[in-house]
C-alpha cells in the first residue's frame, strides 16, 4: 500500500515522496521508523563519476532475477538461468 501511495504521489506531483528516506515497519511492535539516506558520491550508478551507464541488460532478459534449478537435495540459488538448463525458472512474486 505504501509503494502504491508513493507512486501516485510521484505521478501527480503531490505530497512529500520518500526520496532520500527509507520507511521501515515493525509489524510486531506496530512501529514505523524513517531513516534518512545520504547519496553515495562514489556510487557507480548515480555518483559523481558513474561507470554504469547502460541498464539495457536488465530489460532484454527475463532471467535477471531468476532462480537456478538446484541439483536434487540442494537449495536453489539466485542467479541467471542458462538457456535450455532444464526446468523453467521460478520467478519472485509469481
């Protein structure tokens, strides 16, 4: 619900979006906490001298967040699934 509200605020240009802030929620204690985040000037994506300039890799493949099939009796690990590696990859959220 909070993410949907943030999206609506950004689309409409209304309210105070959580840019530069992280909202945490403790369900057991029924508490919200807001943490201010500073921008990292050395960040390779959004810092002063970015080295990551192209995110097309993530748009072109559906395997970016796939789970590799694990050998029988082992746990699956996150990572790209090679083409034709057997069973279809399980996707987060559905």
